[in-house]
């Protein structure tokens, strides 16, 4: 194996500078901020059937029209807001996904009341490192679309009334928000992300 192979970043970022920046500065870094967690689970829902780069390029507009993903504000959206959003060419104009985001905001408010924060809820689904591949390569990462943990998260969210939160969507959310470190072994970002995870104070459930 060449020195270049030993320091090869995750191939999925490709050559697009926008995507590379997302990989290098955001993806996999642990997040405990409730708004960012809510934003990501919603945008993963919008991504269903599309490519993530499509959503990423529209993310700033999504933030503008969805009140910065303040779920307390989004939970108060009404039919006029739905019409406004359906008429906005800067986002994905899908009625089901728009209505799901508003619904999910209301469910997020309930979850915050129960757990103290969305972070406390989502991080309770951080998987145990056992059962993960000993060496994460691009080849075996491509085989992981969902896991038992993402299935459990999806099932629990659906039971709580969330929409567009299938197990594949939930696993992509877990990867991006740092609940798992899926930077491949040769990626320079892997060690940085692992250090952040090692030093992270996991959010506690409200007692």
C-alpha cells in the first residue's frame, strides 16, 4: 500500500469543493446542539430519494424558510406556511416532506419535555463499538446502509409520531452527527473525529 493510500480521505466526498468542505469540517463531528440535530434529521428526510449534495446546496435556504430549524417555531407553522413553502423554489417542494417537518417539530417539543433535550434522546442511541468492523474501509462502509441501532431509532421515532425517519435515514443522521465515526481508516479526519468523540460529554436525560 502506498503512502497516498494510507492517507486517502473518504471517497464519497469526490472532487466537489462544497462537498469536500462538508466532509472535512462537519460530517461525523459529534453534535449535541438541539437545533442542529433537528435540522439534520429533517434534511435527511428531505434527502430521501435524492442526493445529499442537492440538499446541502439548498441548506441555507432551508434554514431561512424553516426559522433556523427552531422546532418550537416550526411547530407553530400553519397551512399558510405550507403554501409559502410549496411555492419556494429554493427548497424541495414536496408536500409530504414539508408537512412531516412541521409534524416532527411538534414531536420534538414533546421529546424535549420528556428528555430535557433532543440531544439526550438521540445520544441514548449511540451504539456500542462492539459489532462495528475492526477496520472500516470504503468497501465495507458501502455495505452499511442501516444497522440494528438505526432500526431501533427509526422504530422508536415512528412510535412517537415522527415521519420520514426510516432506518436508512436514521443511520445517515447518526453518521453525520457523530454518533458513529464512519470516516474510513485511511481518512485524515478519522483521528480528529475520534478525539472529539473521546472528549465529548454525553448529554444526560432529564431526571
